[in-house]
C-alpha cells in the first residue's frame, strides 16, 4: 500500500483551517489495473518501506520532455517498482502524455499520477509530496527534461547498495560542456574559489560544477548531487525533506539538500549511470526572479549548511558572490543583453533585501529565551 502519512496530517490540518489541500487530480495503476485513488492516502500501520525503487518525476508545462523521459524509462534494463508523477501544470497535457505512454508501454509495477494546484506548486513542494507517497526503500528523482541511457537505473542502484556509508548517488550528465571556461578561471585566479575540484562546495559559497567531471571510471565522491538525476534511501530523504523556502523553480534546492545529506554519509557520482539533461527553457524563471533566487538561495545554503562558519567566511562569501555577479552581468552585456542584465541586477537587489529580512527574523527568534525557531527558520 502506498503511504501518504504526512499528507494525511496535512489534510486534517487544512480541513480544520477550512482550506483545500491543493491536489486537483489523483489516480493510480497497479500491475496494469486502475486502482481507486483513495488508496493512495491510506496509512501503512507499521510505517515500513518495502524493498524496491521508486522513481519520482516532478513536472511543469513540459509534456514533450516528459514523453522523452518516460520513453527512456521504458527502455531501462531494470524496471522501477513505483513511478510517481507530480504535475504542477495548469492543464492536462502532461497527464494525457502519461496516459498515452501507459497505453503502449509498461513503466513500473505501480504508477501514481497527481496534479497539484497553487498550494503545492513548486519543485521542493512537489518532491516532498512524492516523498510522502513513496513506499519503496530507495527513491530516484529525475527532472522532466532529462533522458536516461539504458543502464542508468541499474547503475545508480548498484552503487548506492554496494558501498557502505553512501546516502546519495548522482548520475553523470553526458551533454554538459566539460570545459572549465573563462568565468571559473577568473574566479580561481582572483581567489574566489580555492580550487576547481569538480562537484566541490567551497567555503566562499561557490560550487564548482559537476560538469567538469570526466566520463567513465569508478564512482567519485562529491559535495553535491545533481538535482536533475539522483537516488538516495527513502528513509533519509523523508527525514531531511526539501527546503520549501526555495519555492517555485527553486534554484539551488539540490545543493541545499545535498549539504544536509552529506552530514549523514558520502555523496557519489556514478559515472556509468548516464543521462542527457536538455535544459528545456519552458517553466524557467525570468531574469529578475533568477537574480533574486541566485543571491538569496546561495546565502541560505552558506548560512545554514556550512560547518564552523566564521566571520571571514562571510567576507569571502560576499567577495566571491559579488565578483560572480559582476562576471555574469558582463557576460550578458557582451552579448548585448542590456535589458536582461538590468533585470538580473534588480533581482540581485531584491535578493539582498530578502537576505536582510530573513536574517532579521532568524535573529529575532534566536534572541528569545527557551524558544525554538519554527518552520523555515529552523533549517
């Protein structure tokens, strides 16, 4: 039975407040047979997770990308036990795409489709909902614009299960640019980052891209998982959950989740688990929102996940982020994207205001004796 204990708690709380949960459409298929949707919301009394793999896909206005992903999932040599599709689209195009695929292909033993409204829209909220539904002991998250190579699932699962102390395994993205590039070289030469180790998270708050990893060979340890394709134990993911403070497009939610997960064990990239990440432009934020999220979300990760953070790390963060912002803007201007550059800078100013507001609220909570910050400020 698919478990949705946390969602049941949410339902009761929302009923008491007179609001709606925000789930608009919900159905499931078990072993090829439609099953009443109310079965999704039943509680597993023993709270256990059965052995197996759940694949969770959160999508928003990308039916064609979803089709490509589902077709690549059907070609896997290892079939998942569960497939969860959490759709935040305002229409039924993605749902019809899934139904069309299911009419000709067997994707998993159990398929659950949920379409959510505004209350649950946003990558972190959708992934948390998938965690509430998942009933297997392993869960893999895939962005809707990736395409899996045939052995991807098998390789991810094998690396996670074969090595002790591993809490997350990411896939290797094959179509990313593997060149270091001028931006990273300048950041390194001006001491904004200590080195260019692929997948590392530096104490200046700059992440060295995973795309610099070379293909093939044994799994490599990293500081962060690729948000587009990774697997982890469901129990750990349910315990950590995704930070819903990162709303909407949720830039950097994978880094924030990874940094908390890394406290519990190792993060690896399985270089033989290969995916293509097509970076579909649909559903992405405008330049104002991007500039705003980039600055605040990076600060949030640095403030809440960096161990032994000191005042000089704050200064290093400020220097590195300022330099990186200037370089991004210069890159836009070099391509004559003047309006976009102005929007990005406006977003950055809004991000600074967000930082000041969030920090002030956090400090006001911490100043109260015998109280614990609630909600987003506990992270």
